[in-house]
C-alpha cells in the first residue's frame, strides 16, 4: 500500500496557504477598522472641543483671552481674507492638541482655531470655529454668534 | 491485474483542513463584525458632527434675529404675543430652536432658548408594558 504521507503534506501546505491568504485579508480589514475607529473617535473629540470653544466664546461674549486661558490655547493675529474680520486689532484663538486631546503649545496632532468673522448686523459678533488634524484636513467647522454688549 | 480490486478511498480531508476551515470562518466572521461596527460608528460620528453644525447654524440665525430686534427691526418669522417676542429657527427635520424674548426697558430678557422637537410626541402604548401595581 502506498504511503499517504506526501498527500498529507500537500494538504497541509495548501491549508497553510489558504490560512495565510485569509489571515492577510482579515488582518487588513482589522487594521482598517482600527484606523477608522480611531478617526471616528477623533471626529467626536473634535466636535466636543469645538462645542466647548463655541460656548466659552458665547458665554464670555467674545472674550478670546478668556477662552484661550480656559482651553489652554494662545491668541494670534486674525487671518485676513474676504470672509474674515478686517479689523487688524482683532485676535483669533488657537489651541493645539496632542494625539490624546490634551492641549499643549508644543502639540501638533490637532489644532482648534476660532477666527472672528465680519457680520452684516451691528451688535452681532461671529467666529468661525474649526478643528483640523496635522495634515490640515478639517474635522469640523461651524460659525458661532453672540450679542456684542455695548 | 492481481484480480483483487483496491477498495475506493475518499480523498483525505484531515484534521488540519477542518481546523483551517474553522479558523478562516472565525476570522471572516470577526472581520465582518468589526467592519459593520466601524461602519455604524462612522455613521454615528457623522450624524453627531452634523447635529453640532446644524445646531450652531440655527443658533447663529437666532442670534442674528435677536440682534435685529435690538436694532428696532421686526424680522420675518417673529411673532409678538403680548409683550413677548417669539420665533423658531429650524435645526433639522426633527428639532428646532425656540426663542422667547421680552423687552424690559432697553434690555432684552431671554425667557426661552430651547431646543424642541419639531413634531408632537406620540406615545406608543401598543405594547402591554408593566406600569406598576
């Protein structure tokens, strides 16, 4: 009777190849899912921090210094553009976050910016709040407004 | 020919094959589960971001109307109920921001700045749930 050892060996080799192929495909899926999950968590955190900045600006009636102090950010000169406030003395808020979403001046994983916007209604102030990641991709952005008290 | 037929033996599918098939099936199922979880998480995250954007958009519209009222204008959509100015700004199909203001001398008092459901609440009492003794 012929030995079945070569047949068993071939079977084992084929099964190892199939397993390796399936494992490689599934591993790719797992890695993609993990990256996407981390990106979703970052988007959620970006929304939370943007909301905090918006409410601080609304609550303090546009006190950028107060918001910068509370959020651990810095004030910088407002960027000028067609849509942005032209007043040179107006400041914008910049908060840098690390990958753990802790604010630090040296961190560079995410940045939150609040830039004053020009409004057409006297007595109304607005700011564009945006959160970007290190590559510059925007995670969230919206406009927040409040009343300017005389 | 030796005159004696060899008995037919089925192709050998050993334990290793069964084990690998089981492992591959498990891997595939777990991969599909993780992908569907992430897809649901992405949808939730997008909805959350959209809800935040929509709320602040409506809030900005409401602030603009308040600013116009402070200037002495009566913007469209503002109803005057006695001495109370009321208006709503739509946030989404399901919610809107309801605002009520009162003018006290020169100051505008905010009586209501509330996110409310756009449609009436319809209680579902079709299930016989336990409501206590």
